C-alpha cells in the first residue's frame, strides 16, 4: 500500500512537470509557429500579479484547451509562458515575433534555465516605436541565451484594448530577414500601385473633368488608410512619436472606406436617377451604421460586425444586376470589381461573427489584395470609358470625312461640267474673234474717214460731255437714273467730296462766323479756312454727311438707294448691299428718313422729294 502511494505521487509530479515544462523543439527548422497548444496561460483578473509572482507561482499557468486563443476581456492582464529548447538557440541567431501586434502594451521576459527572468522588450501602441531593437511592423525581439543554457523560458504580459490572437513565431534571423524583406517589398508594391492608380485617376480627372474620378481617388485614399492601420505601418512611419493614433485610424478608416465605396457605386450606377427610393434607403442604412458604430462600438468591434452592414452593398449589387440587364453599363470591369469586393466583405462579415473558417492573417492580406484589384478594375473601367469616347469621336470623324469626300466628288463633277461649259464658251469666243477680225478689216477702211470726222467732232464732244454730265447729275437728283449710272457719277470718295464742295459753295464762300469771303485751304478734304478769323469749315459741315464714321462714297450710295425707294428698304438689305454693319446702316438711314420727312412736312407735300431732288436733303 505504501509503495503504491509513493508511485502514484511520483507519477502525478512527473506528469504535472511534463505538461507544464515540455520545451518547444526547434531542430531542423527555419521557423516555427507557436499557438495555444504550445504555451500556458494565466488570466490576472485583478491586474495585480508581477513578474515575481508569476515566477514563484508556476502552478497558476494552465494550458488552453482551444486551437487558437483570443484575448476577449480587455479589462484583465494575460500572462503567457512558453519554454523553448535552448540548444538550437545557441547555434544560431533566433528572433521571437508577435504576429498580432494590434495591442496596447506587451512586456517580454526571458529566463535561462532556473535563473530569474530579464525584461527584454516593452512594446505596443503605448510605447515609442523607436525603442524597439527591430524596427519591424510586428513586435519582434531576439532570443539570446548563454552557451550552457538548456531551456529558455519566455514570459509575455498582455495589457490591451484590443482582442488579440495569441499567435507567435520563432525564426532564424536569416529566415526572418528574408521574410521581412519580401513582406515589405510586397507592401511597397501594394502601396506603390495604389499611388500609381491615384496619379492615373488624377490625370484622367484633368482630361475628362468628371466627378467620378474624384470618387475613385477618394476610394483609393480609403484603401491606403485601411492598409496602413491594418499593417501597423502607420505606427512605424506616420506617428512614431505617438503610435496610439493607430487606434483612431483603425476605427475611422473603415468608416472612410464605407463612405467611399458607397459614393463610388451610387455615382457609377446613377442610382438616384433610376432608383430614387433605393438611393435614400442605401444612405439611411449606411449613415445609421456609421453613427451607431462611432458612438456605440469600441475598437475591438469592426464595422462589418454590424448586422445591417451588408444591406447597402446588397442593394447596390441588386441595382448593378438590373443595370446590366437594362444594358445601361457599357463596361464589365466595375461589375467584376464590385463582385470581388462583395465576396471579400461577405468573408469579413462571416469572420466577425465567428463563421469564417480561414486563417485571420490570410484574411487581412487577401482583403488588401481585393482592395487593390477593385482599384485596378475601376481604373480600367475609366480607361475603357475613355476608349469608347475616343472610338465614338473617331467614328464621327470618319462619318464627317466620308461626307466631305462625297461633297468633294459632287464639287469635282460640277467643276468638270463648268470646265466643259468654259471650253464651249472659248470655242464660241474663237469664232466671234474671227468675225471681229473681219469687222476690224472693214473698220480700218473707214478709219481714215473717222479720223477726219473725229477732229471735227472733238470740239463738239467736249461741249457735249459737259452737257451730258450736267444732265446725268440732274437725273440723279431727280431719281430717274439707274444704279450703274450713279456709280459712274460717284465712283470714289473724292468725287463725292468734289460734288459737296460744288453744291455747298456754288454761290461763293462766306464764313459762318464773320461772313468774310476770303479763304485759304483748310484742314480735311476740300476744307476751307477763313483768312480773317481762321475758322476752319469742313466740306461736310452743314450737310447730312457731317460727322460720318464710314466712307462717304457708301453714304452717297445709301442715300441714293433710300431716296430711290422712298425710304422703303430694310437696314438688313442695306447692310448686305453696302457691306456695312446693320446698326451703322440703321443710324444713317434714320438720319435720311428724318431729313426726308422734315422736307415733306416743310412744304406739306408727300411727293416733295420727287420734285425737288436730293439737294435739299444733302444741304439740309
């Protein structure tokens, strides 16, 4: 009986030591993931235990009975303990990495065999990022042990406002550096691609000037904010002095993203135009979700944990399908991108309600990849839209070119016909010239006789020319002459000024100021200056042409036309015939009409101008 009792007690002690002190072996491994089955745990509900208490009260540690342990109570302190076979640590340089680094504070201690633990790192959002030995987005510290150490024990003290997955990784320094470089390279490509998309959409905005490009830029900025908060890169690069700001970025980036994708989808599908009721329903639910999330939910609850989170996205997808059936969407890029995003959001919703079966780290990076794919597809949709606009423009240009070619053919045909007519006319002219040559021969015979007659008639012609000129002038004044005769009489401005001079001073010159009859050449065309008082009088002064602002020859022509039509002619017709502005024609015609009416009223005879001619109109 005594022997049995001793054996049972010994087995109990050995079994307990085995369960609690089983070291983690690293032989033949480059890296090793450590999860719930590989460590023991103490929940300090009073937040009173220190490292001394933890070392002396080893029996407090219990092994979790779940495959993945998550810290769900943010008001308590969690102590984690794990033992690692130190023989492998002595041979190579190893690092310890906390994969879920969204935490307020963690303190790490390292004990060699039975020695007292030494604090090796204090990190988290409540600590300065620059204090870390490894400036990596995840909390990482080296595992350095002495040559004679057999067991290395790591203690972790968690105090966090977040729910954290207790998942760790021990890696050789070479493996860690390779992994870290590849990870930062991938993240650099991710953010570099996003920035390139931002630049491309900004250029498209400058070209197309559409609000949709601004919404895409808004969406890409939301992707950057979500990525920086999820990857912890914001703590590393944006606010090294105050990493706690990542708390707020994590909370508001999801709101930022929700607003951005909702704005983008509604604008692309023109939901307000085609489905006004659904438009207001989407925004009511979205804004309700945002307000409730910002006021009622903490940092631990993601926005997609809300029960109504997926409702606006489901409505938008319904409208998208209807738009495709109605053929209102000319590109499939948006449909593919939005469907991809909807599947990823569905995965996040399932995960937030503990229904998602895949690894959470994979979820985070797949979400980043999804956001990048959506950004690429949406940008490609704009390029596709730009291409369609270009194709439409080219089609219009082709139609215009075809029309111009057809018109050119018509013109060419008309040119051919006109050429034939000209050739026929040339032939007629040729025969006419022959006839003229014959006539010229006859004329030569009479030339000598005509020469003798010309000498006799020369003197008579001079007198006749003067008589004809006076007769033509009289006929013009009496409105009984053709327009061609009028143009021959007044071919230029000088002839008009000479006529005014003749009519104005036909009875002799008399100064308007001093009545002197002596004058000299004055300023302006045919102007006269009084020799006594130096008063200068222009030839148009006191006539209807005074202060004229266009050529006097055109004014004479307008007066003749209006006078010939008794004032019944439009200013539009005058503008077209005289090549003057309609307003100019209207002003001078009104001046003529007023003069004609004044003369008719003066002698109380509606046909006064028919009798008197236009001398009275010109000289007032």
